[in-house]
């Protein structure tokens, strides 16, 4: 494993060591491979990550992933001036993003956008201990998973104060792909649903998704769970939402749900 470093005091002509860090996340991403860790030192970074137009490496398994991680004990904020903070729309696989904040105040798209072709698009992506907040855009979400093979994980994520313009947007997280995991974390003060797991058309499928141990509160609605077989939603705490705390809609074609 190789460790590279980024800092607000760095330079992209540096070698990326802890004493001579890069300046930007993008430069760091260009210089790591599967199994490596890119440590981001404390500070605010006004940039965005887009895997369709930038180099974003990926791993071969979660034990040989690419990890982008805020430096321990320091507050790292990614605050793009436009678009999404992180947009993974290429063949991204086995990336771990952890220990930082996304401030979406200036986002014009979803805070985190994971989507693309359902076969070749992004999947097996993990967000851990990441905060996503203040995404203001109409018809956008704090976190959106809409394409790729699924199997994305959101562990102890805090998504809050995302403010779309109607009940179709401003969700804390919106998932429409299979075998995704939401484990722990908090989803609060979002314009619509805290957690919106919804599949309504032929190419959407939430089969095998799990939502557990979350706190969902002070949204318009709490949790919506629908659209597939063997969905599990348990040990969640939903309270003080303006409308329903939990909506489960599986239909006659679904089976194996656990609530």
C-alpha cells in the first residue's frame, strides 16, 4: 500500500508525501492505484470529482480498494462551486470514500451522483463517515444512486438539510439499484424523504437492499422502501417527520421483505 497526501498548503508539483503534499484531490487521484490510500489534510477544497472527465482510479475488491480519506483528527470539507461534489458515472469499482464533509451549498446537481449503464456503470462504492449537507438544487438529492450494478454501501453517513423543490427531490439519499446497504447514520431536515429507496420503472431494482440502524427525523417523510425482493429494513428510528415515518410498498411481485 502506498499513501499519498493532499493539503491546502500543498503544490501539484510536489511528490505527494506527508511533508510535500499535493494541492488538489484530483492530482492525488491521478497518482494512486488499487490498494493505495489518498489522505486529505484538513481544510476546505473548492473542487469537484467527476469520473467521466477526470482520472478516478478503482480497486479490484474491498480488500484491495482505492481509499480517499480525511486525515484523522482534522476536518476536511469538499465544497464545489458547481455540479456535484462527487460524480461517479464511469466504470468505477471498489472505491472507499470516508471521513470528510461535502458542503453542497453551491452544487447545481446532486451532492453525490452514482449512476450510468446498469452493467458497466459504477458499483461496489462505499461511503463511510461522510456528511452531505446543504444541496439546494431543484430536482436533486443529497445522495443519488441511479445506475450501475449496485452493491454500494453507506455506513454512518449523515445527509441533512438538502432542499429540493418538491416531494420528488431534496431526499437525504435516493437509491434505485440492487444490493445496496445503508448501515447506521442520520438523515434529517431534508426537503422530502430522509431515505428514499424507490424503483418504479423496468431498469430500476432495489432487490436485496438493506436499511438498518439509522436515525431518520425532521424530514417531510421518513423512509420509503419499495421496488424489489428480499429488501430488509429494520432497527431504524424514524421520528418527528412531518408525514409518514415509514412507507413500505412491495406489490404482488415482491417477496422476502423484512421489516
